[in-house]
């Protein structure tokens, strides 16, 4: 299992304890005094039975004690398993994991650098790339297939991910119908509902709509996940200055309140069911009218949300590997790397959207390959500096003295591989050797690695008996 947890815990923080308490109080005030509009009768009934006030417009006001009970009942760690039943992620504390995002509308062609509308084949290719890369821990669809019927697109994307990767899947769905079909497929792959419940392989993402609205489909999927113990992300995307306050503190307070409305409903339905908190604090660039993933205000708001997840001791949903650039260029690597570094140092748990470009519209497989190396290097940084007698090496310094060198000393050989990180894409050659080796750019080397994966990587196959059962379910799926 890949993990960035270490005894050193390098940290990044922008909020004082008083700041966190102030944000928390604002969240409680929004929920208890302003309220949330909920378009789901069963959820409203749950809330009313628990002591919430509901007005005639479906606006629920949630008491502070109910919010606190939900925070305390939700698990602070979620163990996640791959298709084969191997524990690969433990979501909680400051452990960070990384994966792709979902539902992009364009995919960037690796040869022409031209984008095309996403196809189901793009979902399959992305899943295969994720499966091959050691530092990409989970898979999302990365593309919304325009070549499939809308009512089948989410289910067929999920199926493609199960075939082309063994890694855990964070799914998206149109509604409860296709989500329940995904659950049934995951149940087949994990040999029964009890095994799937105890070793979750499927997670699900759903979201409210800012400001302060909770659509029927979003809440319906949330409740279904609670019933089936599917780890669920309920993460709004409030846009500062548009669907949320422009100021960072107000922006994140509203987003957290929207998220916690979902948490309360979720825990009322099934106390102790796994839940990941989060908010995507989108920042509207008033000059270009684009929502930037890399504006300083976005990074500050996102970092504060991660800090609040530690304040609540809840697993969180985060972001990494995203750029506003249209192509995988210098801007893309800088922005994607910075966000990934911040996520790790902040201790964000389940970080998605690796490989996103163009404000979350376009996906680049080369960027996933590049980010795999960046994440590996960042994980090396997170290991910190161990200090003990062996690492201080005073006896070795004494043996070498002023006349020797450390190159051939057994201490150097002993620690070489464990101490020095070695890149596979980043160039460390001098200029003459770089020229003689082909004078390739980082993007060209990533493209070569990508082609190797697509041509030669073979994911672990789904057993034949499971293939037949799953195909029968897909063929018979007839949504209303």
C-alpha cells in the first residue's frame, strides 16, 4: 500500500486555532439560522424527525447539536481496497492519495495536441494508464463519453474502469438507478455484498448545488450510499463572487455548511457509514469569466478546507494535478505540481483531478504520466530527515577523515537506494549528454512512456465467470 504517512509530518497551515473555531461557528450559524433548501422528501422527513425545523419551501434549519453528532458518528478513517481485495488506501489523518477526475468533455490527442470530444475509448485508455502508474492510487472516468447514450454513459464508463484497472474506483452517476447497477457490478467483482461492505472497492461522488441547494438526485445517491455503506463524497463547488461570497472565509464557510448538511442526512440514515467531506472553492476570474483551479485565492481556500477536515478529524476529498493551461506546457507542470505539493503538505486525503487542463474541460494522459513522477518526488520529500546515530554517520566521517572520500564506503552503498530518489522522466544529464541522447523535452519523454503503457501494459483480467455476469447486467439495464 502506497502511503505518505511518516513520523515527521511536515505541515502547511494558514489558519490559527481561533480561525478554525470562527469558521466552525459560521458553519453552524448557516445551518441553524439560514438553512438549506432540500428537494428530497425522505431527507426532509429524516431531518424533521431528528429535530430540524422545515418551512413550507423545503428549507431545513439544522441545530448545532445535530451537526456535532454527525461529525462524531462518521468514521475518521476509511480503509479502501482494490478489485483483488488488497488494502491500498487508508483515508484519514494526513495520508495523501491521488487519482484522476471524472466527466471531462474533451480529451487531448497525444500526437496532434488537438482536443476531441471524449469517447468511451478515452475512459478505457485513462484507466489503463492509471493502472500502470505506481503513484496514481485510484481511478475516475476522466472522460464523459459523447459516443454513448446519455442514460448509459456513466454505467459504461464504470464498466470500462473495472476492466482496465484493478485500482479503487470513485464513480459518478446520473441517478440512483445507474449507481445501484454499479454497486451490483462491484458486488460481483468483490464476491458478495458482505465482502464489498467490509472491503470497499467502489466509492461515489455526488454534490449539492451552491448556494444552499440540495437537488433530489444528489441527495438520493447520498442516501443510497449510506444504506449500502459505499464511501461517499458530498462536495459542493461554490464559486466565489457568484454562488458564494467573494471573501475566502465566507466562501469556505458556506461550502462546508453545504457539505455538512449532506453529512447530517447521511448519518441520520446510517450512523457510522463512511463519508468524505470536502469543498471545491472555485474562484471566478472576473476578467476572463473562467473558474480558476490555480488562483492564489483558490489555493488558500482549498488549504483552509483541508485544515478544517483535520479540525473535525474527518477524511477529506481534495484536489491535485490540475492546471488552467490549455496544453501540457510549462504553466501546466508548474500549476499542477504546486497544487499537488500543497495537497500533500496539507495532509489532504483523497485527491482527484490529476491530468486536468483548461479549467477542468480537457484531459491529458501525458500530464497523468508527468504527475506520477511529481507525486513520487513529493512523497520522497514527505519522508523528511531521519536523525539518529546511523544517519548522522559520525563513525563514518571519522573513518574517512580529511584524506579519504565516501564514494566507495559501505555506508554510502548501504543507503544509496533508500536515501536518494531517482527520476525516470526528469532529466539530470548535462547538456552534451542530453543532446547525444536525443535532446528530448519532458513532454516528449512522457509521451514515450505513455505509448509504452498503452502498447504493453496488461491489467489483471476480470475472471471469465464474472465477465459474463456483469455483461448480462449491463445488457439488461433499462433505466426509466
